[in-house]
């Protein structure tokens, strides 16, 4: 696959991880489209277009002008805007689903109804509402706690849980605020885990299990964020997910891909299953139509196969498990975020990188001016430590994250044995 031109759409930490993985193949030439200049991607890409990732026509123009062979779509917004369809019409295949197939993420009601129609396991009890008064009445009379999920995209931050974020009165008020277009679901109790897979329309090849940490502060307290960091283990499993739980989760994903194919919207790209492992086994919190951020950084940092070859096989529809190989190592990813994040992040504060040793550095929402980095409104930088054990990977990531000087913070507890044991203890209690 000599002189392959690949377009990467998106400018966050996830997309820097994608770009780095592609660049491991020396014959690949990388082109980039992002709304804001990511210093890490910018250094690797041959040419960059600074443009909104939802401006499909401009992206198609840039892609055709540079005769790119294939595109890799990072974020969800361009998928919802139909970027894969637009590029396909211009003769450029993508690692990413069509607009219709991306509804598995972009329309939560569509996802639940698809699972229900096809009798797919792991679907919580749910109701769809389009009227705030009707939704409010349901909340008032429901016996128990609910998850309140706006039907459209929320950037990972729009789901509110009764008993955790709000009481019944607060839930009713939130439903009114967002106009009543909601899915109300039973609140799931357990431990979350992420299973991501490459999907070529029919075949599905899984990646290592990862656990993300949404809460802003150590000890899993504070507001939900886009994700403060994540970890994976050398056996690619998690100790609170049994082999049978894993097989059930994987089967749920396979059944979902089969259902979409049966309905005439075959799914190609990355399918991300966010599961809650409950006392009754894994339940689907949601599906995403792309890599997770930060989870992409864990799995792509372990990828030993040629990522470009995988992209090619997915788009051609002939992906095989032998095409995908991950190192049997642990990873820990720690995100640095501006002081005050997520509610009132400090912007424009300078950062100084220290000696980050063997960690991989991924740039996210950060600005570089005259060689100095400055904070913006969201997650700034991520460090990934890789090691033969979780402890080794965590020490590498922690040393790197602690070396940064500036008005930023990170969760020191991510990837520690202590927090992992807390997860295991929680599963033992609910079982």
C-alpha cells in the first residue's frame, strides 16, 4: 500500500491518537481537517485545512483537491452531518458510518427501538417522549430512579441521572429545559466498561476493554466531564467483567451490526459499546459511532498491526481478526484539564511541559503560540503510560502528567490499584 493518502477529520486528543497510529506506516501521507489547530496533528500532517468539521462541502473540496484515498472520521458531529455520504459520493471511502447508520449514536430513541425490534439483549426498560408535560407525568409516577437522555447529541455531557445528579423535581425541570425530546430509562446500577470494535458492515473485530472516568475529581466525585482518563489491562479484560459477561457484550454488538444490515443501513467504522455490568449482566448504556475519547488513546497506543491496512479492510468489507493485533500490555491515560473545568475553565493560561519520560503525549484542546502552549475551554493534553503491569503504566502516566506546570489539574487516582479494587468491591456488593 505505497503512498496512501489518508484524511483525518477532527482535532482532539482522539484524532491525535488516530493520526499517530496512521503515521506508524512510513508510506502513508496524512491530510487533516480540524476546526482549531492541534499542534500534535499539525506536525504530522502534510497539509491541514482549518475548517469546521461539519462544513462537508469544504472538506470534500479539500479531499478531492489532494486526491486522498480514504478518510478517518474522529468526532460524531460530522457523522451526523453526513460527511461519510458526501465523501462516498466523491469517490472517497471512510472509516465511519453513513448518516443513517450513525443514528445508533445521534438518535437515542432510534437505538433503543432498533434493539427492541430485533430482540437484542441488554436493552434497559425505556420510554420515548416528545412532550415535556407527558415526560414530567411519567417521572412523577415512576417508582424508582431514571436516566434522562436527550434524544440528540450531547457531547457526552447531557445525560442526567436521578439519585445522582437530580431528584424527581430537578428531572422534570431538566426535561422542560431541553424541550421534552427525551428517552427516559431505568437507572442502571453496576460498573461501566467500554468495548470498541472495528466493523466492516458484517464482520466485527473487538479491541481491548477500557474503563473511562467521567467524574471531574478524585474518588469519582464532582460533575461529569468528557472523560478524565482511562485504563486497560494486559489481558485486555477487566477484573469485574467475567468471560461470560464479555461474551454477552460482544454478542450484543454483533447482533446490533446484524440488525442494521438487515434494515438496509450496514454499519462500517468503529462501534463503541458503553456497557453497565449489572447483577443481571451487561446492559447497553449507549452506542457511539466512533472511537471514544479518551479510550481511543488506550487502544491505539497498543495497536501492533498497520492501522492503515485495517482502515482499508473495513472500507473494502473484508476485515478479518488476523488483521488486528494489540500488544499484551496495560495502559493508563490521564487528561490534564484547565482549573475550573468543566463549569468555568481558565483559558489562556500558559503551560510548560516537563520531562514526560516514556509516556505518549496527545494534544487536545490547547493552543500553541510562539512555542508556548495555552489552555482553552476543554481538556488540554493527555499522557498515556504503557507497561507490563497496571502499576508500571500508571507510574509512567502519573510522572508525565505531574511534570506539567500551569493552571491545570488531573486525576491522580486513575489507573491505581486502589480505584480498581473499589470497582471490584462494588461489583461483589451488587452481585
